[in-house]
């Protein structure tokens, strides 16, 4: 038999041929997650973006925030989980568990850490962590918890921005959806019923002459998380805005961006599977949907504000006590990186939602 190995370009073109058109969400899904060929299913020789996880002390700050939540609500209860969505290569999980094990042994004893990661390549890279933290950590490829079954914290760093989105455009006072047709050409068409339903529910749409994204998958995810939560918190760290800012008329192109070799571009139809595609998330979608499920917004702040109000000063107080000048410098510059309002501190937002 003659098996032919297909490239991602061929897979996408064949899907278009058989369906006549695909939505941007379907296109993004293939580019990022097609097994073996999508951006997140390969081991990339480079990391095309720099994230919180790469900054020392991010994991320590989060560990202290988790500890506080646990002390407030869970100390005397059993079956406490920390679930990380989109745990990637397990870098953050490792740092968090190292910190908790060393500095917060009472907490370590009680918790169970679960990483959820759909990329099998990335899941494989996490295997060694199970040996490092026996019976404390496991990795799953899907979030499949039953209704009202999770007690604990479900958190993510840059998970929602990696979910595929629909792309829309407003022209002559009408909303169109962007579909992809033969030869990877874009076509404006009347919106699908999914987009119509989402915009109606959201109560907003992009301004005249502007592109935008419809975060339908984010909404489905937050609904699934809320339904699973018996009691606990959702903590989401990501870049994005509320609807009004997201759909404002100075954001003509929407927020979709590709990251390739540390540079950004809007050439969505190039480097298929080799470049990251992301969009700013719509925090209003997360808050509005969660509200329906009795999961209330407790805080929605910039990362800078949230960290300052939730224990960062303890780390700042420690700086003068550090003996080695190079370690002092490392801590000062890491904290600055995490909270500088013109950098990660301002770009990233933290949404804390709770159900108790
Ligand atoms: C932008 S990366 C962030 C990784 C890590 N959290 C970080 O901050 O470096 C998004 C991650 O979410 C994972 N992901 C996307 N959709 C997912 C899903 N439906 N279930 C589980 N993981 C998913 C991707 O495979 C990828 O590893």
C-alpha cells in the first residue's frame, strides 16, 4: 500500500475542498493542534514568546496566593485539588510544587495537582514530574470532571488566548464572518448561527469597519469549569480586555496575531503549524458566563495590581536580606518584570472568580 505523509498545508486544503469553506476557528484549530503537525503538537526548536512562566518568582507568588486561598476556605477539608489548564511542558507545575514542598509543607501534604494538556508531545515531557512528586501530580489530556465534583483551584496562565476563535467583520452596519476558501483566500459571508448567538448573548459587536473575534470556545470552557466546580476558585491569568475595549474602533484589525521567531505578524496563512496564533481574550465572556453558574467575580485587575495586593510586598521586603548582590539583582529585576505596568504587569490581567 502506498501511504503518503501529508503536510499541514495539504490537510487544510483538503478540508477546504471537501467542505467548500472552513471557519477561522477550524483553521486555527488545525494550525495549532493538528496531531503531529500543529504548532502546539510539535517540539519547537524555539520558543516564540516570553511568558510569566519564564520569570523567576512567578511560581512562588502564585504558590503563596494558592496557600492563602486554601487556608481561607479549605484547610479543614479533604480532597483539595489544584488544576492547571494548558500546563504545557510542566514548567510551572514543577516550580509551584517545588516551592510548596519546600516552604509550605502543611499545604503540600493536603494537595493534589493536576495538569491538563491536550498536546501529547507536551504531555510526554511532563512524565518525569510524576516521579519527582509521587502521588502528588498527574497529567491528563482532557478536562472531564463531572458536575459539582471539583473542590479547589482551577487556574491557567495563557490558556484562553490559545483557544481557536471565529473571526468577524462589520461592514455597512452588518456583521460578516470570515471563512477560508480555495487557495487559502478569505471570504466574507453571513455569520454562522454560533456567531449570531454569541454576539446576541454578549450584547455587543465590533464597530463599523473593524475586525474582531468571537470567543465561543472560551465561553464553552468557562461553562464547563463552572459546572464542574463544587466549591473553589477559578484564577485566570492572560492578556485581554472587556468587550467594550476589545470591540472599540481603534482596534480595527481585531487582536489576532501570529508569533514567529520572536516577531509578530498578521500573515495567518503562512508558516502553517510553525507559528503561534493567538488572540486577546474577552474577560467579559468569562465573567458573564460564570455569573450564570453562580461563580462570582472577586477581582479583575492588572497582574501588577493583583500581585501587589496579594503578597508581593513580602517578596520585596526580603530583597535587602539577600546576601549575594547577584541574587538581589535577580530578584529585583524579576519582580520588576512581573509588575512593570508597561510590560507584563500591565498587559496581563488576573481574574479571580469564586464559588462557595
Ligand atoms: C500558550 S500555551 C501556554 C502554556 C503554559 N501555560 C505557559 O504559560 O507557558 C497554551 C497551552 O494550552 C494547551 N491547550 C490548548 N487547548 C487545550 C485544551 N483544550 N485542553 C488542554 N490543553 C490545551 C496548549 O497545547 C498549550 O500547551
